[in-house]
């Protein structure tokens, strides 16, 4: 329905299309960083997402298709906002802890800067929404914070699984 957002939400179509267009190819940056860190980018490309990531994506699809498509911008707020707040600092801390090269952090470092512009654009869009749609963005952002956090909370168990497989 993001593409079908008509009527009162028709004006958001262009913003959704621009957001999607901007994100195309970013998975390649991440895969390049994985390879630069010594990981197997092709194995990652061929793998299935872990459950927390799959659930977050499924919720986003369901929200747009069955709910209020304005809620999509709750996800944008979470992903872009946390990127601005955490990406640069996280890249520095991870690099220091693991002793990885600069080229293993192109995605995190570029997004820490790029997403500052995205959050300003998002604020303009949300400010132009009706109070009801703004409330939906806030409600969905709360759900996406939980789902996004679940991805990070699950990381230690995946690290343990990987170590067990490697042993």
C-alpha cells in the first residue's frame, strides 16, 4: 500500500519511492565490509535472515499492506535515527575491539553522516502529516524499536552458534 497510498496519503508516494531508491545497493556496502573484515560475503548473501530481522521486515510489509502506510515512517525514524546516533561511535568501538581495517566500516561510517540528512527530511514529512498519522508513526516507531532491539539482543546467541559450528 505504500505504492497504493492514495487519497490523503498520496502525497507520501514520492517520499517512499525516494527512500527505497536511496537504500538500493546498501546491502553491497555491508557485504563488502564483511569481506574486508575477513568474513564470507557470499555465504552471507546466500543465507536466510535470522528470525528477529525477518520478523521486523515482515511487520513492515504487513503494516504497509494492511495497516496505515504512514506507519512506515516509524521504521524510517528508528533505522535512520539510530544510525545517526550510534553508527560512527559503534564503528570506532567495534574497530578498536576487533582490530579491523578502516575498509571494514564503510557502511557504518557513511551512514552516520548520510542519515543526518534523512532525519531532517523525515521531520518535514511527519510535520506535514495529520495528527492521526503522526500518532501512527509514533506507535509504529515504538514497535520498530522493540523489533530492531531484538536483532541486537539476539547477536550473542548467534555468535555462540557460530563458535560451536567452527569448533
